[in-house]
C-alpha cells in the first residue's frame, strides 16, 4: 500500500521561552496500519511519515536528505526505507542514513499511543 496523506489540525502552544511548540496530535487510529505500511500526515506544516514495523510505530520527516524525494513512497526492507528517487537508505527507527547518495540523517519524531490513536509531535523547536 502506498502512502496516504492526511492533515490533522495541529495544536500550537508556547514553551517557557515563548517559542512556538507543537502538542501531540492524533495521526491515525492504532489499528489502521498493517506492519510495513505507512501514512503521511501534516504536522505543523511538515509532512511526517508514520511507519508500522513489527507492531511499533516510527515517525520520520517525509523528505529524503539527498534531493527531497518523498521517502514514504520508497520500498521498505526490514527497518530500512529505500528512497524511490536514487536509492539512498535510511533507518526508519532513527532516521539515520545508511547508504549514499544521501549523507545526512532524516529528522525523526516522538510517537506514542493514546486512547487508541497513534500520536506524533514535532519536537525540533522545543
Ligand atoms: S532524492 Fe533520495 S536518494 Fe536522491
């Protein structure tokens, strides 16, 4: 199954420094994705791909650090996603780059399950 894109409404608040930060947002029902599937959601204006692997959920920015391809549409092998454009590989669990032509990691985001929903938040600006 390919990536599905949805855009939940983000909840923004401010941290102690007055910077904008995101709250947890509902991404998808816990039981919607099968192992090996992913879904792409908009988190505060960033496309985030949520993958399910061996019953666990992981979230990466949906952009290849080599040349900007949508990584969620790549092929999954174990816990590595292969970029559909030029074949760079990344660890879905950490965002770590595993092979060229990419040399930078992909940002990954915290994920949790709350009341049957997979939730994610963009913590890069906290
Ligand atoms: S855009 Fe992903 S490897 Fe080139």
